[in-house]
């Protein structure tokens, strides 16, 4: 019953937004920004909406932001996916939606099946999250949403240029690292050899005995004493979940991707 009520409330909120002039009746013209929690100033709304529309036009996708005062007890992931399925399903090249719920101070970014191939889940809860989370925590919402949009633009540009989604695990060039390591060893060896050669008071020892000054050490006894040991076991404190510290959980249901967390 709560889930049904939450969906009905969501539909009413979006219909009000449509009637106030934020969107046309066509599915592709539903608002890219709905500030139901009233977090933004009018001038920030105008600027952000323009920025989101430019990103959408540039890449042929939907890139949206929705803020709500409450999800009415509905899980924010399910809430975000319901909105995406209802209002952004016609996005031919994919859609990505950020939802902010102020009652629980949670965020969730959902991607549809097409967008999930272009912006993978671990990037949503990694590089994408990192650009806006600090601003969310500080209440700099306009900045957070702008950075979110700009990062989506950057990730889409990478996908269109490279033909594959950005994956941080593939960003490290092992070949270049190997070459750099070999060069470092060669350079280090050359420097060491040069420094050793310049030390006039140092000569190579041909036997270990040369390091001992004879008749200067005499071992008169040998004794080991083992008394006791005392072991204290301290239970390891449970680590807070990623979601509670803003790290977020990734993935979705029904073909959706993305992830979310707290702020």
C-alpha cells in the first residue's frame, strides 16, 4: 500500500511540474529537472536545466535530476527506477537519472539498460559520485547537480570517442609501468655504481671474515629464557556500510544499473 501511495504521489508531483510549464506532453520532453524539495534558487534552476538540455542534445540521451522531500517510505532505488521507467523509457540512446530524497538524505543514480553499457555501475559509485558528493554534504546543491551533469557529459564523450564505456580498471597502462620500472632500475644502478666508485675509503670485501676484527669478541655463555605469553582477543568493530558513509551500493533491478548512498 505504501508503494502504491508513493507512486501516486510521484505522478501527481510530476503532473504539477508539467502543468507549470517545465515539460511538454511528449515523453522526450518531460522535465530534465524537477526540484520537488525546493533546494534550488530560480536562477540556479534555469542555469542547470539549460546545462542538462545541452548535454542531452549533444549525446542524444536523457540526463535528469529529481529532488523530493520524501519517497513516502519507498526504497529510493525502486523510486528512482519507477520514475525512469515511467518518464524516460523512450530515450533511444539511454537515460540517467539522479534522485535526491531529503527525509533520509539519500541519493540514487539509476541508468537504463542502454545507458548502463555506456556508464558502468562502478563508475557511478566511483568517479561520478566523487565529483558531487562533497557538495551534497555541504548543501551546495546547484554545484553538485552541475558537476553530476558535467561528469555525465565527460563519460559520454569518452564512450563516443573510444567505442566503449570508461572503466577505471583498464585505465592503468601496465606496459608503460613496466618500461618505467626498468628505466628506474637502470638509472638507480648507474647512480649507485658511480657513487660507490667515488668513495676512496671503501673497498670490496672478498670474504665475510674481513668484516670481523679478530680477538675483539668472546662468547662466554649462551642461555634462552621463555617465561610466558598472554593473549587478549578484542572483537573487531563492524565497519559501517558503504551506503552509510556515502560510498554507496551499486546495481539495480530489472536491467537498471547505477548506485546510491547517503549524504
